C-alpha cells in the first residue's frame, strides 16, 4: 500500500514536471516570438522618415501612443506600450521632436524615447529681412513659439550674451544650413550662428579687406545687405558696391531704394515715389547720411565677398536699364545719369499704363 502511494506521488511529480517544462517552453516560445516582433521592422510608412512631436503635456503613455497612432507611424501601435513598460519610459519621456526612420523596430524606438534622443533639424537660412521672418523660420523648425522667439530677438538683454544688440543682430548670421537638436534653446541657436560668423570673417583675409575699406565687418555686412537687395546679377553687384563705397567716401547720402522698402516695411513696393522719401525712419538713406543702423536682410556670403572685393571705379550713380533686363547703367556724373533715369522712367510709365489698360 505504501509502495502504491509512493508510486502515485512520483507519477504526480513527473506529470507536474512535464507540465512545468511545457509551460516554460511555451513562455520561452512566446518571449522569443514577442522579441521577434519587437525587433523586426515596425514602421507603417514608405517615406525615408517621419517626424513626431511630443508636447510637454503628452508624455503619458496614452498620449504618446495616440501621437504615434495619429501620425500613422507603427503597424502595431499596442506593441510600443508593451515594450515601453519594462523600461519605464513613460515617467521619463522627454518632450520634443523625434525622427522615426523607415524600418526601425519597436525596440529601437523605445530606446530612442528612453534616452531622449531628439531629432536633428536643419535650420536653412537664406535671405531673411526682418526679425519676425527669422522668428517664424525658427519656430517652424524648433520646439518653440514664434512670439517667444521674436521677444528674445527683440530684447537687448537677451542678446547681450552674444555681444550684439537688436540692430546688429543679423550681422551675426551668415546664410547657410545649420544642424541642431530640436530642443535647442534660443541662446544655443544664436551662439552657433555667431560662432559660424566668426569663422567666416577669420577666413580668406576678410578682416584685412574690411580694414582696407576703412570699415568694420558689421559695416561691410550692412552694405552687402543693401547690394543684395538691389540686384541678383553678380556683375552688377560689384559695380553697385563700388558706387555705394564711393558715396560713403564722398559723404553723400546712399539714396538706396531698398532701404526705403525696409523703412516702409513693405517689400512689395516696385516703384519708389516722392512721398516715401519723407519717412522719418533711420533706415531712410535718402534723409540720413551714411549706412543705416543695421542690415536690411541677411546677404549671401558671395555678396559680402563682392563688397570686400569691389573694384575701384569713379561711379556714383546707377539706374536700371530701360529694357527691364535687371541690369543697370552706371555713371560718374549727374547729367549722364539723369538721361538714363528719364529713359527708364518713360519706359516704366508706358509699361504701367499698358498694364493698367489690360486689367478688366
């Protein structure tokens, strides 16, 4: 009887052992299968990558999963919730912009979120005319509001750490493509721009060339901003730069039409009328001698070099050609200039009348 009982107990233990082995095997199989799912490509889009933005109030699990779902990022959205739990990423989520690349796995995405590896964003600066334009450009790329950016750019206290002020701010910006992390602060952004500006001026004898013109780098930049707004033709830019340098030497007013547009804050103006010239703005170079108090745009590096390498001429006047080609006539006396100017005005008047007549 005791042997029977012992045999029954052994059989029971063997059965439990087998069940345990089966359960462990099943769990291992499930774990392996789940890991396979988590390690395989999880993205549901065809583009090279997609950006998602996690707001400050969206770092909870449900909110993050909804951001992914709304963006159509993952094939199986719930797997992100499962995989994120052991890493406790929901309590440590860093808000900001993340780049999800095509073919990334759930594990890769969880690690990225856990480590707060924000996306790199490109800040592409070409010709920018106003602080509002720059604020809009920055706010579209970074985790910030345009009104806050504009407030920073308009504060001398904020800009003092960069050794600049609101008038000279743009002289610290060399048009180029800059890489930043999406959570970069305004100070970080402007410090990088200022550092690039310093490197730019330290190259190719630019500082020496500016000194030879008896100008500071900031003054060269301001003049280049005017030249850049006058024409897109490089051959004319050299001559226009020489005209303005000659006027500065002779202490003549620059009388630069682009500064009137800037003073009026209207860059759609195609013709400068007499009434515009009375604008009291310090940027009105018809009323105020010398350079304006700051640049009127961010000129291209090429135009800055054109000013530095401007040829020596005796030109002090220029006016657009009457064929509307975009090129200019250059003169060293008012009589010749006036004849070209009248020719241009006559053709422009005729063009405007024809344009007006063609309107219904």
